[in-house]
């Protein structure tokens, strides 16, 4: 589980389907500012999203959240979904923009998604270094 949380810090380059090794070296320091903790408390914990089933609007199970990744440059959040296979064997990882998911209190929905569409996406592979 810790590996999955730590991997949120890895960058994603969708055009080549790989993750950049680190991004701390080229970031401009930002001033520390206060966060509205009341508003933040209404958010979703990544530890609760990872492993959650993803359904389409028809209620069909189409995958499962394997990981969440923040891109290196534009800091966009992506969801890595595990699709296909049985009990994790033969499954494929694909990445979709997190904004394409509708996150509810008890479910995650990729409204018009199908297993076939997800299986047709390029396979996502984690960087080896």
C-alpha cells in the first residue's frame, strides 16, 4: 500500500506511456499558504480510492483503481485502472484522466466507459528506475 501512495509523487508522460523518475529538482519553490481544512476534509483519500471498483453508468464493473499519479509538469491527476483478467491475473493497466471519473460517496463511475474501450487503450507501464 505504501508503494501505491508513494507512487503518487511519480510523474506521468502519457504520450510515451511511461513515468518520469522524479520531479523535485526542477520545481520553483512556492510560498506556504493556509489551506481551508474544512473544505479539504470533504475530499477523498487516495488510500480509500486505490482498490475501488470502477463502474460505467449502466452499473457494469469495468475495472479497478490500481493507482493515482500526478503528472510532472502540469500536476494533473490520473487514475491507473486495472482492466480485464481474473483475480489480477491477465489484467492490463491503463491510465485515464482523473477528471473523467465521477467520484461519489460509495462509487466511482466512468460514465460512458466499457471494458472493451479500456482494454483498447495503450498499456500503462511503471518506470523501472
